[in-house]
């Protein structure tokens, strides 16, 4: 069972201050797990620092080495192309008891260990619904991470959504599904709204109906535990409207396109690593 950390035993560094770092930091603070003053951020871009300071008054800013040295949990929250440089900046400055938590797509724990000089690593693939506390974070960790440190990290991530732990061999596939998935879902919502507009619904209402239909269907699937095909079949009356639309989706290859999109994103995650 995950032990929820408290402010007294958790200091956090964010190496990178972009949207995901902001989502995580806000979630930690909103849940009362870490006060802003216990979060130290390094980001060379002034707009990112200003956004963080405005949303989380009291948050601390420092260079990468100082941020790492001050913290028991160090989040590596940079783009894959920036990861090697960021790791070199913190290598040698991590505390002996520190855990490095990487949200960098594609970068393995073995590569992180070589770059950052530590084997206490948790690798995480979060997704953008973390911004509203409804995210999914999929986690793997090295054997060198003590149980208490792993519990603290998992407890923090639980503040921004659901957490699943998997073998590292699945992380690139996870990136293709839940990491990239919000982009695919947003495209589907946009297309549904466009269809509503084409059928005569005002734009604002069409978008609201598309979003509400998606969120309601997701909630139905989650709460009932039913297979998606059961929901689909239940609303597909013989000769009715839904089956007419489903036939078009099958003819246009929507199912296959979504499968291929997830696989393409997973392949790209491997390439980035």
C-alpha cells in the first residue's frame, strides 16, 4: 500500500518548468503533500519561471546543481533533446538519498543512470490530464530505489491522477497509448464537433456535446467495467442511426488508423531513447 508523503519528509526539485512540471507541482501543493517553499525549480526561460511563480507563490528558483542538491526527489521534466545536458548539470550534485524521477519520453533507466550518475531512478510517463488532476502516470523503477522512496514518489503522482506500475519493457508502448493518447482523443472530439456543425448544430453546442459525450462514455466504461464493444452494441439498434455511423467509421478505417497511431507513437518513443 502506498504511503502518502508529508511536507516534513519530501523536498522536490523540478529540472524544467514547463506545463507538466507545473501540473505536477500544483497537484502536490493542492493535495497538501509539499508546500511551494519545498519545491525548487530550474528553468532558463523567464516566461516559465514567471508562470510558476504566479501559480505557486513561494516556490524557489535555482540553477540545476543547487536544485538537485536541495531535494530528496528530483524530477527531470525536460524535452528528450535536452535530457543529456540536464543530466550532466545535476550529475555529482544529487544527494545520496535522492531519487531521480524522469518524465522524459523514451529515455531508459540505464541511459539515465549513465548520464546522471545515480541508479536510484523512477521512470514515469504522465499525460496532460494531470493538469486537471485526472491524469494517468505509468511508472517503472530500478531495484536501487528503496521502498520508502518509491512510496513517496507514487504518493506524489497519485495527487494528479491514477498511477500504474509496469515493467520497463512496456514504457514505450505506454507512451504511445496514454502519453500520446490525449492528442488522439482531442482530435476525435474536434472531429465529432465538426460533424455536429455540419449537421446543423451551433459550434459552441456541438463542442460541448462532443466533450460531454466523451467524458460520460469514459465514466460509464470505468464505473461498469464493461468491454467497449458491449457499450457499442447496446446503442446500435438494428437499422438505426448508430450502426449507420459505425459502418462509415469502419469503411474509412478509423479503428485501424487509431491502432497504427499508437504503434507509431510507441516507435517514436523508442527512437527518442
